[in-house]
């Protein structure tokens, strides 16, 4: 059984595929390359491959048409349609395994890091210190034999204590746009901060939201009432451009906006305009309408914006988790059982695993 892995994968699980499932594995993770495999090279490597575990290379209809031996595709992402043509795979009778929720814990942690950074100016103050603002002649504490009797930076109008004063979370209202796996992790972590939670998700009932401490509301009420709005929905026809000029205008002037989902969910120009006009307190963005973000982008000029380069799911645990999920579903397929996570379940009724 020939397998090609182009995704980042847990080496221990790679060993399991070899030793327990008997796969002859070619392991070429993207972390050890400059980027995606060139299309020609990718097609060549698929020659004779029966199981493909693909992270970012595009698996189109034409790729599938050339991959005569391919029987199974596994994409360790929450949305395999980002790089795999699911309809084409279905037409070829190839099941597509995937890993929903693989990074929910990581993005849940990351979201609260961004919220805290905005509320307490953590990232901005770090930047100011590293670029020479608020640095100067050090003074030792009087208790240690020096002359300083109080805080070094002072308390006056120009001091960081005054200029970078933040706000506590307790008593604030956090609005979650979406109540899927990531939002539930965010909600679970919210309890320790003593915030009130609102959530908008037309596909999740009020009882389920209540289990996570959130009140089900419509989008307008969430935007009107929230001190912090955090987006956690996939890109679909109904969510693309979900938040535009009218939605940002509804938000409180001192509210914070967080987007770790996808850039296409918001009108980024409308967000920038609202931030520039003072219509929002700040924003934290890990995703953008174009990536990487250009070095002259207006978001990078705003002191009340925390920008990160799509890092929400970048943890070692995510790799371990999606590797285990793929392993379990591959084992199920080869044991004649139904895997848990299949993007095109219809093919299973006629699918027979290749001989090992």
C-alpha cells in the first residue's frame, strides 16, 4: 500500500501507518519545504500512490484524472474543500477524510490572548518598548539601594500608566458570531473572566448555547450589546461578507472586534474605515482578505489593532490531533467500519478499501 504524506504529520503516527497498517510511506511535510509542491512534481509523486494525506497542495479534477491508483484522500484540515475538489473526488469514488475541530482548542486559547492583548495594550506596549518609546535612563528601586521611590515610568499624562491604561474583562459582554467547535472553546474559557456571553448562530439551538453559558440572540442584538465581538464561522454563501459597513456601524464606539476565522467573512475596508474614524475601540486580526498582508496595509498603521500572521491554529498539538484523527479513520476504513469524518459520505456505500 503506497502512501504519500505532504501534510505536517506526527512522526509517531507515520510510524504507525508503516508498522501497523503496512503502508509504504513517502513523507514530505510542507514544514520541510519552501511551500506547496509544484503542480508537475505533485502529479509525478502521485504515480502509484493509493493513499494521499494532503495538507495544502491542490487536488483538482485534472489531478484526480491523472492519479489512476488513488483510492483514499485524507486532508488534515477542518475544511478540505479549501484544496480538494470534493465533487470530483466523489465522482471518482474516492472518500475524503478530514479533521473538523482539530484546532479548536488552539484557536480558543489564541482568541483570549488577542482579547487580553487589546484590553490591556499588551502587544502595543511591547512594540513601543522595542522601538524606543518609554525607554530611558534606568533608576534602581530605593529598597535595593537606589534612588527610585516609586514607579520608574511615573504616573503623569505622558506616562505609559496613563497612555496605555486598559480595561478589565469582568462584567463585559462578549458576542460570539457562530457557536461551532472553536466558539465553544472560547465560551468555555470565558467563565473564568466573569463575562456575559451572547451568541448568534442560526443552526444552533438556545439550549445548546446555554450549555456553554451563552444566550442565543440575533446578529443585530449581538452587535448592539457586545463590548467584544469575536467571529467563529466558516466561509459559506451565507457568511461571506456577513459583517460589512452597516454591521460595524452598529457596534459600540469602544468595542473590540476579533476575527480568527476567515478574511472573506468581513468587509475589511469597512472595518479599516470604522477603526480610522474612531467608530471602534480596536481590533485583533489573524486573517485577512489577502494573505500575506501587504507591508503598506493601513491596518499596520493603527495603534489599536493587533495583527498576527494566521497563527491561531499553529501549535504542535494540532498536528498530533489531526494525525490521530486521520489514523483512526484510516484504520476504520481498512477494517470495514465507517470512519467518523468523511466529507463525501455518499461514496462509502460503494467503496471497498484496497488490499493491504
